[in-house]
C-alpha cells in the first residue's frame, strides 16, 4: 500500500483528460489529438521546504485529527513515509526548537509519555519477536490489536516479507538499530514494527528513517522502523483485514529496504518501486490495480517521473517496473537501487541511475520507446494485462474517398501520446498501405515514434520509425481492411535532461533530481495517408 497509500486523485484527472473517439471518417487537420493534457512546469511557491516538512508531519500526526475514514481511491490520504523522510532531510535546516519538535514527531510509539506530542502509547507495551523482526503492541486503549493471534499473524507475515524481499529477491536488509545508544531502539537490533490505531487518520502504515549512521560508508542511508494499523478493520478501510495488511506490509517494509540504499532518493522512484513490490509479494491481492488510471498505460501524457502530492502517478507507474521485470528479470529493480546508492561524493539520482543500468540493455531511449508502445496492448504486454483497461486513444477512419488525416501534439519529458487510424470503405485489397510521416523535435531531445499494427488474426506487429537529427521520419505499413484492424502510432518524448535542483523545493508536481525538465512540450506532427503500392 503506497506509502500510506490511497492518494489516487489523479485517477479522476486522468479520466477527465482521456482522449475521445473521433467519429468515423473524421479527417480534418489536428483531429488526431485533443489539446495537450500535460502539466506545466512547476512554478515557484516561495515556501520553505524545511518548515513545510515540519508542518506536514505535524498535521499528519495531529493529536486530534479531523474525522477521516480510509478508503480505496481516497485522494486526500497523506504520504506518511515520504513526509517523515522529508522531515529527516530537513532537520539540519530547522532551528533548535523546530528540531526538538521534529524529533518528537519522529519518536517511536514506545516513547509513550516522553513523546511531548502525545502520539506514543498511553500504556506499557509488549513485543513479540521472530528471527529478524519484533512486533510491538499494547493490550489496552484504542491502539490495542484485536487479539494475540493478530499479533502473531503480523509477526509471521513480516518474517515472510523479509525472507521474500531480502532473501529471495536479494535486496539489502534494513540497517540494524543495535548501534543506537541513548535512544529507543526497540530493545535489540532487530527490525521494529509497531501496531497502532492509524485508520482514523486515513493512514494504513508508514516507515520512519530516524538515524543516519556516521561515516562516508553510510552516506544517504538510514536506520528506521515501521508503524502499521493495529487491526485494519473493515469498518475503517472498507476491505478485508488480512489482504490489506499483506500489501501494506510489503510496500512499507520495502521503504525500510530503500533507506539502506538512499533515503534521499527521488520520490517517484521510492513509491513506484514500493508499489511494484506489492505485486511481487501479494500478487493475488491486486490492490495496486486501482492506480492504473494514473499510470502510463492509461495516462501516457503524464511524465513517468512525476510525483504529485495530490495525485497517484508515482503509484500507478509501478507498471514501468513490471515491464522492465518482465523483459529483463526482476533483478533490474535491485540494480537500479544499487546504482542510485551514494558512493563517496557521487549520488546518482533516479533517472540517471536508470539510464546507467539500461545502457547495456539497448539504452534507455530505446527501452522507454518500447515500453510506451507496448502499453497500447496491455493484454499482450503484462502477465495480468488482459484484466487491465486499454489506453484511451483518438481514432480516425481512412477510406477511399478520405485517405488522409493529420494532427499535432505537445508532449512532455518521459511521456507519450497515441493516435490510431482504421481502414474503412474501399480499402479492402492487399495493395493498400498507410504512409506515416512524423515531424518531431530534434534528436538531442530524444524523440521517438513506434507503429503498432493490429491484425484481424490477432497478431500484433511493431515498427520503430527512424527519425533523423531534425526529428523527421516516415514509414509504410499494411492497411488492407481485410487483414488489418488498426494502425496506432506512439509518439515519445524520452528526454531525461534536467536542470537538477532548479525547481522550487515545494513545487507540485516534482520530477527527477528536484529539477526542471529541459525538453517539455516537444511538438510532434504526424500525417497518415492511405496509398496503393
């Protein structure tokens, strides 16, 4: 469950922006695309991000939160783990009083009465430990779990999550808190999970990176702990407790794993890979399908590296890692995190690390183009894709009396747009082809174009259009009505060029390296014409 999950506000946005089907025979200029539904470059807000981080967590853990019931698809649920992460990052920039308040906010529930913000356990706690994990709980007050059996189930499940993510998939284990002195470390060096009533705040769970061990070896790494709701009651969450706990545990524990690589990483990478982990551990739950409307399968015009505090793109784009895992093996996600981990003075950011990893696998531009085009047919691309909705695509019918259609669209970085033509009256013979011309941005901005031909036999053929240094290219593909169902072009802006650190820290949305994209709003023009060879 996304870092506190349930933030798919972008679901409604994506559907509102969905491309509409054109009437049969439409063939006038610019009919192929609606006005470009991309986000503008974030404007500066003037807010201090350190103080904002403190305010966000203060509201998150308010002693008397506003009435709230956590629900699937809730657009207002907070990003708890990232809020806590941001607070740790901001800590050095806060004044002494604010730092003290931040430390209180990051306190463990077992700090109890010593937690001046009143968020700790109100009664003495107990714990039950396995080989790697300890589960902490209380036996009275609203924080108490429903039974000792539920505590045992939590511990058993967390042990399974550890074995799967660290043992089977080979990710780093969370850093032990054994070296921590003069602080509450749970009583030993095992990973600590606290059960607490969170549902009233709209939270499923969160993890807190609380300490950064000294020394260059641990640069960017942090010790941490997790808090999960104490019962996942159906009355609060609207779903069965055990499946909800299962995906939440997989997602949140992976954040603790991420802290062992680089807790300062880009937000979209943190959340998209944690949501991808749900599919690895809790495949049958399918909770993450709720985010598909804001993924690049259904909203390709939204940048892959988007993190929105009011949307769910960062959750929906778990599909990108699903694509990479299916093509190169699940180990590629671990490779990206290893590459993103700081080494000495070098601290690669998300898309930079991704480019390095894909360099020997065809290159990022080529792989991203293939991903964007593969999303035209999710049923053929993903193991469970037949149950997913297909992307919204504008379509036009070409026929003997109206043989051409054209259009233009502006596409942001790491985003794409699709347009489709269908063979109509008078185009039945095998000699009919459709000629496609593309005029895109210059090569340095990484433009791309891929054509997908869907045959009536069920076969799918894809062809990349070679674009010259000016971004121009053309091709011809079969278009006889008897054998061809449709021809779709996917126009791609694969740019990963940023002015890193140039965006306002409080901007929404945010992109890679807190940067400003250098190649947004790249204009593509495309023209289709039915011809007889």
